[in-house]
């Protein structure tokens, strides 16, 4: 049996996305799919990916890494930025 893909585990949590679950409401600040970097961020021996999030419901919310997979208990509030979003016209 094959492992789920990284994309399946991460779900729609790209940079700029906001999602919510029972733990809080989170803005995704960064995503890494480099296994060595993800493992170091999560302080694990191995990891395939990690997202750095900030809880937007806490006024003092500090960024921290998360390695939990996307589940049915998570729901997307705002989609991730696209490359096109980066270069919006001022007009």
C-alpha cells in the first residue's frame, strides 16, 4: 500500500491560506516539502513536510511548525495565495 501523497497530507494549506479546526484558526506563513528541513522544524527524526502557522485567534500568536495531516475536521476559510496574487494591479 502506497503512502498518501504530500499534497494529500498538506491539503489546501499553502502560504496565505487560513484554516480552522478545534484547536484554533491558523494562517499559513510557510510550507516546506524538504524532508530534512521539515524534520528539523518539527524536531523529529523524519518528516516529509511542515507548515509554519500562526493562530489568528490569539493576539500574541507566535509562528510555530505543524506536521498534522489535513482531515475532515479542518476547514478552509481563505485559500492560499497564488503567484498571480503576488502581482496584483494597483488599478
